[in-house]
C-alpha cells in the first residue's frame, strides 16, 4: 500500500456522477489520472440494456487497466418513485407497498429480480435498502420509500433485501444513517433538524441499522441531517461524534461509510465544497459522493490532497478508508465475479 501514490488512494475515496451515455474525456481522466474508485449511474446515463451494459464493461476495463482495481458501479434503484432504470426495464413496487404486505418472501423475491437486472447490466452496488423508519407522515422525502413506521419491520425486511442482494452479487447500501424518517424537510433542498433525544434515537432510528449489521450489511450512506442531541455542530455526514464515536465505536460497524451527494443543498448551502469534504473525511467517512459537477469533483479531490500534504488530515486516516474500500472491492469481486 505504501507504493500507492496518495492521490490514487484519495481517488478511491471518490464516487462520481457524470453526464452522457459514453465515457467522456473528463470521466476517463478522473479514472486514469486520479484513480477514482467509483461511479454512480443516473437515468441520464442509460438509454438501453445493451448501451448501459457496454458502458459498465468499458468503465471496468478502463479502471482495471489503469488502476489494477475494479470500480464500484452504483445506482439508486429502490423501486416505487426512486428508480433509474426506466421501461422497458422492470418496474418495482416501493418499499412502503412491500412493507404493507408483511411478506418476507415478497420482499426477497422482489430484491432477487432487481439484483438479476443490475448484475446483467454490470452494476455491483445498489444504494438500497432504505432503513429509515417512517415515523413522520409529513416527511417530504422518505414516506413510502420506507418499509414501515415500526423499526422491527424495517429491520426484518431490510435484512431480507440485503441478503438477497448479496446472494446475487450486489453490494447493498443501507441508508440514511442515523435516520431520515422523522424530518419535516428535504435534505436535497435544505438542512433538516431532528430534535429527538438520544434514548429515542437509539430506540427507533438506530435500530434498523444495528439489526441489519447481523444480515451482513457492508456499506452505509449517511444522512445530511442535524441531530443536536448527538452533535450540535455538524450534520451526520460531517460529524465525527456520529460516524466514528457512535456508528463505528458504539454500534460496531466496520464497513464502508458513503456520504449522500455532497452537492445537495443541505450541505452546499451551508458549507463550501472544501470544508464539507475535509470535515467528512475527518469524521470517518470512506467515500465521498459527488453526483453532478466535474469541477466540484476536482475541487474536493484537490482540497483533500492539500489537507493531507499540510498535515490537517493524517495519511493514516486516508489509509483506514483505503483499506476498507479495498476490502469491499475484494468482496465485490467474490460476489459479482469481477475479474481483476
């Protein structure tokens, strides 16, 4: 690992979105020059089954040729209103609809079908399941994306999805830690605040995450939400108290932690790209998700590199994330038969 340049280690800590349905020069440069370790697909990148399959295969070939490491190729394919694969791809019910059936078999069957489709096109990571508990009927962003208002049902059905995805070779990403189910605002538009005390958060919000660790959950996405009882200063994505002290030390999660998109207004309206990225890394996040702007992706990468070189971020902190990402990629290779 000591032979790997620091900029290439940092590149593995980025997951980027891009525009277009083929590999642009910008995207190629991010992979070949900076060693970017992950990409996320949106509807804008997908025209047909054959096109997106060719795109994913070409991306993997580019990464393995230049970096000797496969990419994490992710997508947001929950079902219901959150989907990136439009018809003629199969359409799936929301987690809320599945939760109302109470059927583990229905949830597992649905997840297996979805995983088969993702594997077929070359995706190896899905930003699902949603592990938020739907306790607020006025929540504008979660609602039927959640299985239930009961944390035990969310735990049970979330575990079914995780096991089904892993059985088929898809890395599941549970979201949004420590819980986005009881917000009154949308973190895409502003910074939500959840004012519950620690006891309530531990009994409701934390529960599905903690329980799904037992199902083998390997990756978690953070919430761009402020929880003053846990950390009055930073939203969860940027909070060392939440990511390191609670998630890792108290709850014992040793997998990969991924930010929600750092371009969402909950973060971008309140922090510069530089500060949000550096503070997220300090907090203990492993992968920074930047879904749209190439310029922001470069700014964030260069800001972290500068912070490592001037000692603000220790290289040991980068190595911790790099090692966790490499472990996850080894597991992806085993699950998904990606050949290095």
